[in-house]
């Protein structure tokens, strides 16, 4: 009897005490807090598979799918969800990892502020930048907003600097800033558009623009091949909360490079020179050897490199892979990096092609297109002892139309040839248009 | 058996080489700290944040006084707790100046006056956050508690649970100086004089910036953790 009473009391106590605890701590919803992706650092850790949400989802694939804002999918059978699965598979298959130090992710912060005591909204784009050994910082790369659109689409006929103003030391310049300051854009040369970031800096420096607070921060990642995705913070009463993938889009590599270049204003500095199609030789930058451009990854996206370097890097990689394997798919991939169908419009007149012509492997000509060039290469490739190597890919110049990339090509074993080649990469469509020898 | 061993070795070899390949994709490290130091930092930072929440909890806790002397003691204690809490912050939560030097000759050219450590609060239904200097925020809490403005009930701040804190990777900002963030959830709950929970309260998410100063001493590495700006966002309110 005593035993039964003890049993009943213990049973009751077990039934009551946890409930009391639950009442007291119910506001701390443990599963919810555990599921919450609290920091961006935590998002990156979960994305990389270094941390899992809970034991029920031990694999990386499930953890990546859990990082999606699930409210964008109507059901499990939604085509968007299938696309999300494909996206996750790409991440797993290509072993994609996110890193804080990557240069192909950026933040878009919505800023609320005042411009001359008027409430305004605008966006700032920020990138991670290295500032020393193991040290990084966020840097403003661009600004976007109506307040930065200073150039008017329509000018007023009444306002202009008089054609004779040069005779009186441009006296009217004083008037245009004092009397018609609101229409200052009317006096600017046709087609000029002030860079939004410059406008932002000027307004802040003059004390006219002040940021009151920042909200709606969104992070954009371009690391996944053929995809871009954005991450936003979601606060809701659900297990799907915190920093989550808000959207993901198909995006080819050249689009990514163009986006990054436009945001970072990489090659817009020498605008006037670029218009004259002058190629400036860049000595102070990109002098190091880009050994990282030579990898076995044929579809790699090079975040720290220019459009030209990325294209040439990929071209050399696939060429090397074709040389080693003989797989014609690599040949096709290499052709895709060149202008015209199958590289027909790519003009090759480098030392190697001239050597091939000398040995009657290629017909005597001043230049060849890639299609003809393949035939010559295939002949040498058959001699198995010949090895093909690329090294020292670096940008030596750039203009509005194309990037100029130098690359060392080495053929060893039976056919010794060392050539320093110059690749001209058209920026518009990221295609190699010409390959010439530097040491002709 | 030998054959199985060989196969196993082969599998392990491929696994190792693939993971090495994957590692090649990872980028440069964000700090120069070893895992033991990282672990120690993570513990120190959590302790510091917990200390702050416990100070705040003690400041706002309702205490009944039988006479004037007792009331004065309680008020004095609250003031000391506020000071202790401020000591946890960088520059003791006060304003500070940053001197700008000319990079060519290292001569000072300007001084920037920075605001004190701030407490940014955001309430449900109001998207505009409010910035308050930490000293002012704590003084207001002391004032509220002393005046008994939390009528009839006291405000209990449940100290944040160790497991509910999320700590980011420390990022190097200078020689021996690092910055990192701590995320935690905090519940403000109404309780009566007998500490019995009453309906009413709110839940907030908090992100604290932490500064870590590491120096090498004879006894090994010495850590100093200082708290920086706090971003508090009310996510739920109940009556």
C-alpha cells in the first residue's frame, strides 16, 4: 500500500513540476530559438554545413533547404521549391562554401535620413575589404536613390551659359550658383551623369545629408555557379525565422562580373581615355602572378579578378583539361569563351600558331580562327610527351571596350616553345576577340 | 581482409583529398587566433554579457524598504550597480575622442568626437529605432526603480541562458584587438511582490558588440572584454 502511494505521489509530482516549469519559461520557445538564424555568421556556418539546426537534419542539403524563407514556396510541389532543391544540389556538388572574406558578396542597406530637413530614403551598397593582415572592413561601394539622380532628363531652354562668356572671364558662373542653384544641372554638358556615390559623399561632406537609421539590410551572394541569392532577416512566430534566403535567381558568370564591376566602379575611372579606345597599361595593379587562375575547375568564377582575367583563366583551364583528357566537351567550353560561333571570330596570331604554320601543320596565314587553331593543337596533342602549361595570367591594360590580359604559354617535351601571349577580352559579352604574341 | 584494408585506405585517401580540395575553396582567415583562444574568448564574452544582464536585472528589481535609511541603502546600491554595469562598457560607456593622423608625417590633424556607447531600442509597431546613451539608459532605469514607476509590480529580467546566446567569429581590428557580436533573447516579465509571474511583458532580441583586447603577459594571454553598442529589438509584447 505504501509503495502504491509513493508511486502515485511520484507520478503526480512528475506530472506537475514540468508543467510549472513550462508555465514560467514558456515565453522562451526553445525550438524556435534554436531554429532562429541569429547572426549572419551563423547563417554562413549553417550554409557551410559546419553547424546543423537540429539532430533531425544532419545532412548539409537539408540544412541549406532549411535556410530558405519557406513562405516563398506554395507547397512541396511548387516549381520554385524544385528550383531551390536544384540550387542546393549545385552547392553540394560543386562544394561551394561561403566565407566572410569573399569579395563576391555584398550588403544593401536601406537608409532613412534627412536631406535639408526633408525625410529621404536611399540604399547603400557595402563590400568587405581587406585592410591589413587578418584585418577587414566594410566599405561603401555605391549609393542608389532618387536623391542622387541629379542630372535632368530635360533641360530648360532658358538656362545656359552665354556663348560669349569666355570674353568676360565667365562672369555668369557666379550667377548660376547664386541665383539658379536649383537648376545647376542645366549648365552641365550633355550626357553627363554624376555617379551616385560621388553625390552621396558630397552631400554628406557638406552636412546636408544625414542618416537617421538603417533598416532592411539585405545580403547578396554570388558564389554559387549560375545563381545569385539574397539573404534577409525575418522575425515571425514560426520555426523558419532569422537570416534566411529571401530570393535566388539564375545568373550567369559574366552577369555577376558585370554587376560587381558596376558596383565597385572598377573600370570607370579613366572615362575620357576609354572613350578614345585607348588602352592604358596598368603597372601599379595586378602585378602579382595569378596562380589561382590556373585550376582544374572549368566553370570557376573569379571574384577578385577582372572580366578579362576570369575569361582567360577559364579558357586556359578548359584548354588544359582538354589537353590532358582529350574530352571534346572541354574544347566546346573553350570555344564558348571566344567570339563568334565555335570561336570563328576570334583572331589568333600568336607564336604557337606561327610555329605550327612553319611546320606545315597549319596553312600559311597571318592569323587563324579558333576552329582552325584546334586542328593544329590536336596534331601536337597526339604526341603524348608534349605538355601544355599556362602561367602568369595578369591584366596589363583596360579600356571601355576590352581588357588586355597577358599569359605565358609553355609547350615542353619534344616541342619546346615559350610564348608570352596577349588576350583581348571584349567586356560587352566577355569573349576573347584576339590572341597575339607579345614577343613576336 | 588485406583487400578490405586496402579499399578502406583508398576511400579514406580520396575523402581526405576531396576535403582538402574543398578547403582550397575557403578563403583567407579572418583572425590570427587559435581554437583554444577562440574558445576562451567565446566564454569570456558570454560571461561579460551575462554579467551585464544580471546587473540590469538587479537594478530594476523591486525591493521594499521599511524606513528611510533602508530606502537610501537600496538607492545607493542601485547607483553602484549602474556604475558596475557601465564599467563593462568600452570607455565606461562615456564619450571618447579619436585623433586622426596625417599618414605621411604622423602628425595629428583632427579630432573626431564620438558619441558614448549607445543602446538602440525598437518597439513593436514602431519601426524607427531610438538611440540612447548607455549611461542615460541605465540612469533612467535606476530612476524608474527608485521612484517605483513600475506600479504595483516589479520588472523581472530573466538572465539570458548560456545556450541561447549566439556568438560570432572575432574579427581583427588592430594589434591584439578584435570585435565580435553576441546575440541573445531577453524576456522582460511582470511579477508581483512575491515574484509570482503576472500577465504582461515583452521579449526582445539583443545584439551586443564586444571588443576584445588580448595582451601577452608572463602568465600567458590576458583577455579584456568590453561591451559596445547594443541593438535591442522588441519582437513580442503581451498584456
